[in-house]
């Protein structure tokens, strides 16, 4: 059986973060398409799940969006820096810690294949 997302990224978080730090534009096209289709506006609340180290934020031109960064791996979440426009939450994909109707956009770029009950 496959490892869970949390188990995979507890093991891979440091090497993945190093790669993203060393080559910050390696996923430019991928993140760029996400940002393009979301059409974010000032004041939007974005839920990025899984957020990894918060990499999506670096591709968002609209700097007045608030990010709820959801991560299952505490190790990976440790690279995500909280601030006035970002709050990191560590929880499972199945039990998100957000209130109903509390986000404007939800991004799930690369994790659903790790979730059994989609």
C-alpha cells in the first residue's frame, strides 16, 4: 500500500524544500496556470491544501490575499512562514480546520491522489 501524503512528506520535506529554494522558478508554469485560473482579487481568502512550504504565495501578484495554508506534514509546514496574510494549519485532508464558507478560492494542486476518500 502507498504511504499517506503525511508519511511521504515527513520523509521528503527537507529535500523538496531545498529543491524549491535552489530552483524557485522550476514550477513557474504550473503555479502560473493555477493563479491565472483563480483570478484572485484584493481581500480574497485562499485555502492552499496541501501548501507545502507556501510556494504558491510567491506566484500571486495580488499581495492583499489572505492564505490559509493547510498541510498534513508538520515537517513540511515548518517551512511555511506565518504572517499577517498567512496562517498555517496542520491537519488531515479529511478534517480541515476551516469554518464553512470561510474561503473564496480552494487550491489543491498535487495531493488528491494521496487521499482515499476524495
